[in-house]
């Protein structure tokens, strides 16, 4: 009488190990760009809160650059779209981040954010 063996075959173990490693590497490459996006979002909200209704576009850009310097961002104020809506300053941005994965394969992420909503 034979007992059924339970467990994972070596090929299954290797397959899932490779999948897990690829997911981990992808996470390690994407996470810094997502953290940068969150910092930009935080900084535009702080800039909009700090700006008064009589602030000029130049004032808003200078204020954002100060926040960006503190957070050590590569993102510059000239990439922001600044407008007024009902006397309130609205700041938005839209940029792409290309993350090289391997060989000639890259991941392209389009980050968008705004203080409007």
C-alpha cells in the first residue's frame, strides 16, 4: 500500500521563486517613483494652502520650489499648471516616468495630480 506524497516539486518551487523575485524587483523599481509622486502631491497641496488669493504664478512656483528643495525632488515648478478657480489657486501636474526593467523593456507610468479634487 502506497501513501500519497504531499509537497512541492522542485520545478514548482523554482517557478514560484522566480515569479516572487520578479515581483520584488518590480516593486523595488516602482516604489521610489510612487514615493516621489506622493511628495509632489503633498507639496502642491501645501503650496496651494500657503498661497493667498493675490499670489502670482511666480510666487506659487517659488513657494513650490522651496518645498521641493526640502523633499529633494527632481520635479521643478515649471512643470506645474497653475490656475485660479473661483478665486482659489489650483495647482496640477501631469508627467511620465519611464522605469527600465531589463534589456529594452521599460515600464511607463503616467502620474497626474491636482489640488482641485
